[in-house]
C-alpha cells in the first residue's frame, strides 16, 4: 500500500523531537481524521539551521513529516515557503489517494512554523 | 521472521481437511446439483449433507437453511426480505448502533425508502440493554435485528432474552451470528431467533459462502430471482464446493468448540493482562470475562495512532487490526467505538487482536515482547504524549 520510500521514512523518521526555545513552532490538526503534527524551526538569518517534528498520525503522516524536515533543512525561508504538499508526496514516490490529505498536514505545519517565526519577529520589533 | 496471524475476526485460514474435500467437488464431482444425471445427483447429495451439517450446528432443521454468498448477503436477504414480506403489518424496524455494516447499510437503505428505523444505543462496554429494546418496540414494529457478538470488541449481547421479548410482542427477530459461531454455543431455539446469519470464512471454511436460517413459517421475499434454487429464496447455481466446505467446517467446529474456547480464553486473558501490565495508558475496550468472545482482545493505546501501530506490528510479522480513522477508507473512526462513547482520540489508538485455532502461548508472548517497544517508539514521536507528560509534570 505504501512505497518503499514511505516505509523507510516511517521506520526511520529523520529529525524527530523538539527544539527548546525554537524560533518558530507550527502545529496543525488534520480536520479529516483528527491527527496532529508539530514542527519546530531554528532559524539563523534567513536560513533554516535545524528542524524537528512530532506527529500523531498514520504511516503517511509520519513519513511526510520526516520528508518535509529533510527537504527544508539548510534551505532559506523563501525556498521553504515554496514547498508544496504535492512536492512532499512526490518526494516520497507518491501516496495512496486516500492518504493525500496527510501530506497537506506536513506542508501546512511547516508554513505555520514560518508564520510563527515572522509573528515573533514582529513582536520583538515591537 | 516469525509471522503471527491475529486477525481471525477478519478471516480464517481454510482447514486443510475442508480444502481437500472441496477440491473433489471442483475437479471430480463437479455436476450441477439441479441436473438429474449421476454427476448432478452426487453434487446434490453432498450439498444436502452440508445443509444438515450447518443446521445441526445451530439446532435448526435442514429445510430452514438457505445458502448465500456470505454473511453480507444473508444479512441483506433477512432484512430486505422480511421488510418487504411484512410491510402491510407495519414499517418500523429496530437495530443497534454497533451492528456490522452489512446490517446498518441495509437498514439505512430501507429508512430512505419509506421505513422508519430506530437504532438502539449501547453502554460503554458495547452492551445493549434489554429494557431499551422493550421500550423501542411499537405496535407497528415488524423486525428487530441484533448481533450475537460484536466483531470489534467481542461484546456478547443478551440475545436469548431479547428474543423472548420479541416473540412476546410478535416482532420478527434476526441475529447476525457471524462472529459467535464456532466460539460460543449458537442455537436458534435457545436464542429464540426467527432468522440467523452465519458465514463460512470465519470458521475455517472458504470465503464467499454463508447461510441464513429462517424459522419455518416466517415469510421472506427473495432478493435474487432466477432459476428458483434454494426453495426460490436465492436463485443461482449453488456454489457446491464452497457450501460443502462450509458444511465440513461446521462439523469440525462443533467437535472442537469446547476445547478451543477454553484454550482461546486462556490466550485472550494472557494477552490482555500482559498488555495492561507492560504498557501504561492502555484501556480495555469491551466487556471482560464471560460477556466477551473467547478470542477477542481490543485495547486503546493512548497517545498513538492505530495505523502506525498496525504498520509497525506488521514489520515484525504480527497481523492485527484497528478502529482508527486513519485505517478506514472513510477516515471516520470505528462506529462501534464511537457508539460506546469513546472520544475520537482514544478510538484512534485502538488495536484488535483476534485469536484463532493455530495460535499458541509463544505467539502471545511474542506480541507482548514486541508491542511495548513499538508503543514506546511511537510515543516518542507523539506530540500528544509529551504534552500529557508536561501537564502531568506541572501538577
Ligand atoms: C458481524 C458480521 N456480520 C457480517 C459479516 C459479513 O460476512 P461476509 O464477510 O461473509 O460477507 C461480518 C464479516 O466481517 C461480520 O463480522
Ligand atoms: S494522518 Fe490520519 S489518515 Fe493520515
């Protein structure tokens, strides 16, 4: 049912965990099945230095979280904002049709974390 | 790698004795039981013997057995056939919230087509109250359908009492006994039923075969028309090898049931107690003890999701199932767990192990060795688990 790539990321997820005092944290819930994903970003200048995630969800949700963290590590914020749900699914060699909504979760959590970073910057500026 | 099959409520392997008997009726005695020549007659004879075996297992007369393509078709025939036959008497139907989809969807269809449907709730263990049934029965109620044992949580309903009540009130009583057959006694007279559904592939017979028991005197309008087989109740050339296999499977199950149930109960409790001992934040779903099927274990592992559990178990060779939304095509959690009042998050981490004839203590111990490691790994990934721990720590 899942590709080898998905199973690999599910079995050995990259970047699991949290970043204490992260520069940006994004949490989204899946309205379809009720799953939750949280992404932590460590940002220096314009670059995503480190990224971690925690996910409560199916195999596809875990694999897409893991994949998205791999895709953004070391990238600029602009590059990260360009990463779409479809790109994450594609990088995993595709997902079963009824699991496509799980990949939305990963990209959405990433974008939410970036927004949180911007919000914090704004606040700091006062 | 060790492979442990713990999904016998989904389906069972065909008993080798059953399979070899069936083979004869595919390749040698392949006649059509409606033909008058010897090829047809040897198939007819075996078919009627199977009817006696199935009837004998449930305390029925052979003439009261109609073979179908499985439990689903038998459920459909019972409900649609009786609703149509008795529509002049009334149009009110009653069932329960924890039935199999073969029952629920069929009733839903009728509810959209001029019938009135009452769906009875269950308690937090998945059990029905007899009083609730009594209150739901009206003068225009024609049909009541209650499953004997639940396929997800193994809850055994007070079917005999409900049947007595239905008979008093003149309501036709149908029971889906697909999951109870072969595990606990199923007798149409003791249970006071008018119609009863059974399926072959849950008792080590072939898939695609089932039967509906219809008490003599109950009217039923057929749902499949054609050559008039099965006393016109279900047309179509009979699946002779399958039916003969089902008959044999009934005979074997009848002989083995008492010993098997005792063995399965032991394994069930070993597995359930072992899980509760080794893993924190686990909840048993369904009743414990005698009101639970001997082979059913269903637990919710909090803070993890069921499909992740199933995938991880499968990677170490263990086959189980889950009521998580993520494992269902519709992305809704199990309707059974929701009907028991379980919040979505808890239904999410539900895990069903259904034991069978070939399982051993070693199988159970293998699960008890693997599952805690899997849960620990998934909880380390879970945002809900660390949140819970933080909140607990704050207190
Ligand atoms: C309670 C119950 N009823 C009906 C069915 C359907 O039986 P079948 O698979 O033979 O169509 C099942 C099988 O999953 C079941 O568990
Ligand atoms: S997270 Fe629920 S289906 Fe993927």
